[in-house]
C-alpha cells in the first residue's frame, strides 16, 4: 500500500487542496496486474539515422507484443512510452535530432509513462568522440528521469559485447522497463550482453517465464521474502521457502500461500548450501534459482557497536551467501540464476549502519566476482539494491527520518515489497541470460549514491 501522504494528496478534497497549495504530489504508481496492456498508451520509437535498423527491429517486436507503435512524433497521442534507439550513434551531433524528438512529446507523456534508451557501452579502444557519445547517453537518461512527472520513469538498456538490440535478453529488459513491473525502477542503466556460449537463449512465456523452474527464497517468512516467493510462484516457479526454525509459523504460511515447500534452516549453517540443494533435488528434482534475501539489522554508531552486532550482520547478510554460492558452484549446478539482495546503503552508505553497509557492499562485490564463475555453467549472478521500501522494519523508523527516506527520490515515495520482487523475478528469468554481474537499483531514483 502507498503511504498516508501519497493517498491524501491523490484523493478527494485533500487532492484539490494540495493542488491549490502547490504541495508535492507523489503519483500513485501503476503496478502489474495480469491481463493489463504493456503500456498505458502508444509507443513512439525514435532513433538517429545510423541506428534505424535497430529501431526497426525494436518496433517490429513491439508490434508483436500488441502495442500501438508510431515512428514519428505527433500531437494527437497521449504517449504511453518513448523508446530512443541510439546504438550506432558515433558523434555527439548524431543524437541531437532524436533527443529533441523525445523532448517534443514529453508534455504528452501519460501518467506512469515510460522513456527507455537503447545504446551501447563505451569500450576500451573507442575514439574519444565515440566514447563521449556513448557516455553522454547515460548522463542524458539519468537527467531526463529526474524531469519526468506523474509516475513516469526513465531507464536505459546499455548493450555490451556486441549484443544485438533485438537479442532475447535486450528485449526482455525492454519489456520489463516498459511494463508496470518496473514501477519503482527509475534512472537506471542496465548493461545487457550476449548470451554466453552454451547458455540458454530462447524466448520464454511472458506471463509465466519461470514455468517448470525451481526457486529457493531465503528469509521467506515475512516482508520482502514473502513478496518474492509469491511473485516467483505467480511467474510459474515451484518455490522452496527457507527461514530459521524460530520463524516456522510464518514460513509455513508463505509456503502454503505459494503451493511450495518449507525448509527450516539457518543460512549461516556450515552446510546450508548443501542442504538447500539436497532438498530441491529430493522434492523437486532440480534447482534453477536461488534468491539470497535473508538479512538482519543491528544498527549502531561504530563507536557504540559491540562485536556481536558487527559479526551477526556480516554472518547473515554476507558470509552465508558466499558459503552457499561456493557449495552450489562446487556441486556444478547448471544454468543457475543467483539473485542477491543488496541495498543502496551498500552503495552510498548510511549513518549508523557501518556493519550493514559493509555487508551489502560485500554482496555487490561477490555478485560481480561470482558472475563469471556461474556463467561457465550457463548461469548468472545479479543483485537487486532496494532503496526505501515500505515494510514492517521501515515503519519503526522515526517519523521525520521515515518521511525523508520516502521523499528523497525522483518518485517522491517509498516502494513496496512487490517492487523488489518484480526485479528479482525479472533477473531470475531464463530470458535475462545476457544480464550478468549487474546491480539493479529499485529505489525510485533515490538521491543517494549513483
């Protein structure tokens, strides 16, 4: 649910009053509902001249998804999305007309609309002019995202390693960014590479991309873990819910809700990874996805922190993931999708959370280092970094601090557990095999960090 302020300024007489007073009015975000259209209106696809073949391929795919696709700006549409394709732009001047075409329709971008850029990453050996152009697209997208209003978001696909604009992973990312599943993802640039040799790279069912897959979710007894388990199950996965024995009642409730199985297990146990794999294979015959969601807080200023507070956080939030991953890699699990929960505290830091910041930055570090190891087995390792999310934990934060956390983003509100879950499900999908070693922030373009 949205926070009280957001509800007040979007309903009844308080909506009218807030308009008259000029108060900030965070939009009610559109979130995924089965059967709803991909976008809230027609999609404009624009490009520079050199990138037109890639733009044509993207437009053709969008038509196949049942969207109304236009190739020229006009004043007669309430645009649901704009896709800017600049994959072959080589000089700064090349992007000018396409960028200004995007600008010409922004006043007619519908509430909860989308802007998505498709570009290529700068690489070693690029000319200064080419590197400037490609890096410039990143700065353009991040800045534009801060200008959008009414729940609209801007995100970018950055192709790496020669990946095609219409590759399975690039198109899966485009669909995610255009959809209501990415409601709280804003101002993000996600690198997408080609599928590694031998890895699965085929289109999947957009409604049930995880059909036939078996997924493990740690910390599944409450909060974000429950949302992740439900979302993975909705997308077709058989879900194994993991949590400590003390949380057995909540764990059983989650497992029953998703039609999955429950495994009472302390993730810090020396054999946690082995036991997870044994359970998955004995009950379901396979293991395809591991979501490292289990985590704890023991906040204190470092001057006041006791050894047990530091050690407990690093053991649960970081060391357990390292140990489980090592055991699964040693067992040679093929095609494994690992998704780890990081945090913007691991990117920007946070007062009173040196232990938590260390653990979450460590998650980002091990994700990038694990990616090439799991890729050899046809899998991926990625992380999701939530910002301010409305949970039982954040409801205990002092009121002023809580409000600051909610408003300190481009979307001016906190996210919901389902927003994190949607990002996890996206990265767990077989279609995202070209996304590996990356961190996807789910933070409404928080002003903290990059």
